[in-house]
């Protein structure tokens, strides 16, 4: 497999930011000709390096709780475990590797997933699965499958454009006042059409590179502006070629119990600024934190990399009972691939006849 060119690396970086820039502004940022940008953008989607999704604010669609599960299935029960997680209502992500399974489920009540997680062990599907459940009205998921920070580091770029994108958080109006996240009937229809948009990309003239927000009707643009829906461009590390001998080829998942007084924003800042680790996933439950990162191989380690703050001692300052799992990125593949359309198959009761 050939490596990425510098132009391809730059285009991927600006696409991962998923900003609402005009095309002219994007071209100025990455300094590639317009025709080259369009050709690379189409290739990136066609090759499966990236994909677009419209991610709903969980509270806005009546599922304010999110549970993340990490499990190491018994060798003879991996298919049973995958089936159990993938069939759970509200599951939007399932990724499997040779030894690790990661799932994300959005649901209505905080304890809704407790029985399922308990049965993974009692039914002898997986020993001691990790589980973190959070409510999403606050800043509990500051990073949610955002690979821009990692990619800009691998590609040797200075800084990022939009990293990190999280999931959930408080919803505010134009005057920074809290707003009710519940949707009217018309807003629910607009949200449903928007969330389903990436999965209609197989229709004639609707390639993956055309799924972005350009040309959306006002009702859907309004949902994006208010933060009820978020447009995201998501990297697939299992398909991405290396760049100049550098590759993000290891998935690392870490969990631990927060120490007394530990602040997640301080850990994140230390990891990203001093350790040069850019988590693609960061979840902060009351009793357990979980984060995911990508480890990379480099043709020649840089001088700057040698000055990085050690990662494990840094984590020990904030967490105890630390557990670490690692999986080759090439084997960590999607079973349920950010299928947020599963959440809007039916409108919640009371919305269909609202104005």
C-alpha cells in the first residue's frame, strides 16, 4: 500500500476539523489547488479513509445517557458477544479487534444498561468488562471519536483547527441562555432526515464526499447551529495509509478510577500539550474514566518526540487501578459504524402531532 502524499495529508486534516468554512478558506489553509482538493476529497471517501456522520445531541432525541463498554471476549464466544452488543437498542458503535470489543449505546435511564453489562460476565461472554455510563447534559464526553489532533501530530502540522469535538454538553441560544433540548414534531422530522443523510449516499449523485452540510435547508442548518445535531468527519484508522513512514497503527484503550480531587480537563491538557497524546475518545464518569488513543510508528523519531512527558506517570497522577488494552488498528474494525439512524426509527411519543 502506497503512503499518503503531503497534499492528501493536508486535505484529510482540514476535513477532520469538520468546520463550516467556505471552500476558499479551506484552500487557503491547506495550500493546494482547487482541483487537487476535490480529487483528494473524493478519493478519501471512496477509499474509506474518512466518512461523514450527523451526530445528535443525546438529550435532544430523548436519550440523555450514554454507556461505553470495553470487553475482551472469550475466544469461543466473540461472535455471541458481538451479537449481544450490536442488537441492543440504542447501540450506535461497535468495533471489534482480535481481542477487544468497544461499544457505545445511547439510552434513556442511567441504569438501563446495568443488566446487560452484568450478563456479559454471568453468561460467560467476557470476563470483567469495563463499563462507563454518563449523562450528557454536562461536559462528560469532552472528546468523541475526534481524530484531528492525532492526525495533525502524525502529519507534523502545527496546531489543530477544531479539536476536540465532544458529545453532549449544555445547549444555549444565541444569548448564551440554556434552552430546552426537546424537539417539536417538525424539528424531529428535520433531525431524522439529517441523521439519515449519510446512509442515502449510495443513491445516484450522492457519493460520500457530498454528505456535508453545504446546501442544507434552513430547518436542518438551524439544528446544526443550535448544537442539537453535529456534523462530523470521522477517520477510520484501519484503512488509512501511512504518511512519510508514520502511521497511527495501534489502538490503545485506558481506564481507571479518578483520584480524589482529580480534574479531567487537567489530565487532558497535560496529555495533549506535554505528552503529545491526543485522545480520540475521553469519557469521565463519576467512578471511572475511559479514554482511547492511537499509538503510532515513525520512520525516524523527532527531537520533539524525545522531549515528551511520559504518559503512564502522568496518568498515575490522576487515576488509580489503571488498566490498558492495545489492539492493532488494522484489525480494529467497525461492526456497527456510527449508525445514529438507529435512534430515529420512530418519533418519541408526543412529537408527531406537535407544530
